[in-house]
């Protein structure tokens, strides 16, 4: 079955008892067992829940994995991956990553005894030099956050495996509607499912999809032991969001492309960072690696300081000033003071996250209305 069909039908089979087209939501926290010491398919909702399992089947199908796990948040999913490592192991991550991931790696994982370092994942020679004999995990995002850098997943997979490490890809921005990292050689995919997978700003969720049964088993053990699972209601909402994922993402990509082209020709804008533009350094790679569009996230930089950038971000009326992304409504934010405020100031400067950057999450509003909104905000 094609992607859109699987999003609607896999994990959403009719209820065998009633024939209900939408599977019922199982809120039960515990399940009666056939006998003492005899275990049924479900026993306690931390270990497994029918509604969450349906969702996980859909996620695994869309990403082409052997199994998926749904978490209470994207950061809970990311933390579970880092728990695969032990003190003395080395974790290597890209530089263009979500601020919350940076905070977790630098201020939680690092102090626990794991050696953490960052390197530019778009420069393979530099990246390879950052590997160490004890490197166990390479973590990348593509497109990157907030600079929209494009990393070669296949090349990174080959590099990681040559050094005996896993490759984990944060696929939140691209989604499986555009990019399938496991098919490109990655071992693991992470999603902040709060974003595009849910798509309506009404749930908090994370997901991991493993490329092998062995890795899935290791991650399931950690999730069950630590307990950061997704609730039945959020599992239902996320399953519902996935049914329209491809339609939403492809339409949002079209609007983002038009806005990026318009902004790139505006004298009030210093530069536009969007992989769909031919002058983007990762355009050719993105064209090959992303199918169906270049994403609905874009960043642009104005010729101004922190205060001037803040005025522009606060002046929009349709673009709402908020962190998060990927939903039907468009959002605007200033990375330096919002999504990436957890970066050390020196690291923000070193990695190109300037005070004059503005990040857009393009929703499903009419492109003419969004363009007019940005136009009046830039005049502010």
C-alpha cells in the first residue's frame, strides 16, 4: 500500500467485536490475566496498551521500521536513546539541532558520564575527525534546526557504522512524508510527534522507530523500565493526525516554497534559509533526499539587532508568536530568545544562531494572507 493508504489503515483496523471503523480508545490501566504467572497480550498500560500499540504499528509502517515506541514527549524519546549509552561512551551530535536536545546532551547526559561533543554534520571530513574510539552514537537532524542545514543521511550512516556507532536521525522537520532515514541506512528515527505527526497543536508526544528488532527490544526495555509512555487519549489523537499527514505536509511545503522565494527577493531581508531555494548549499542533496517537497520550516535573517528582530516577530497577526511547529496554524519565533535560548551564548555564536534570525512554521492558511502578514510585520 502507498504511504497515504497505510497512514489511514495500518493500525486502524475495524473493531472485530462491534465493526467500529475507528478503533475504541482503551483507557484501562490494567488488564485481567488468565492465571497467576500466566500473561496475556496486555497486563499493565506502562508495558503495553492496545491504543498505543495501534499507533506504534502505524508509525513503524510509515517509517519502514521493525517496531515503534510512543513516548510522553519528544524529549522523553530522545532521552531513552541516550540511555543506550553508559559512562565513558562518546555521543557525537550535529551542531544544527533543537535547543532542547542541546540542553539534554550538554547539561544532563554529559554530566552523567557520557562524553558529548558537537560537529558540523554537513561537513563529512570535519564530522569524521570528531569520531573517537569510544563513539557509540551519532545524532543528526535534517533539515537542521534552526539553520535548515541538510545532512547526507546515507553518508552519515556509512560513517557511523564504520566507527561502530549507531546513527539516530531526528526526522521531526521532514517527517516520513518527505524523508525515510531508515531506508537511507539510519538505525533509528526520532520524532517530536507533537509537531507534524499530530499536526493540530493539541497533544504532546514523542516517537522512536527502530530499524532492527534487536534495537527495538533494547529501547522497549528502557521505556518500560523508566515509564515515559504516551497515554491512550494522546495515542488516539496522534493516530488521527497521522491520517492527514501527507496531505498537510505537501500543501505546507508548497506555501513555504512560495514564501521563501518572495522573502529572498525582499530588500528588508538579509538572507533566507530554505532548502527549496537553488542557492541553498544543501539544495541538490535535499532534492535527492526529500521526496514531495522541501519542508514547511524556513528561517530568515533581517539586517538588525536582537531588539529589531524581536519587534518583527511580535508584529505578525496570523503568524502566532510561539515555540513548537508543524501544525495547521502558522507560527513565528526568534530562536536566540525562544527555541534555542538554552544554548550557551558562545555556542549560539559559534554555530551561526544569530540574534537576527526569525524561524517560521508555515501552516495551512492561504499563502496570500501569510505573505501580507509578513509584509506588514517587516515594516514594523
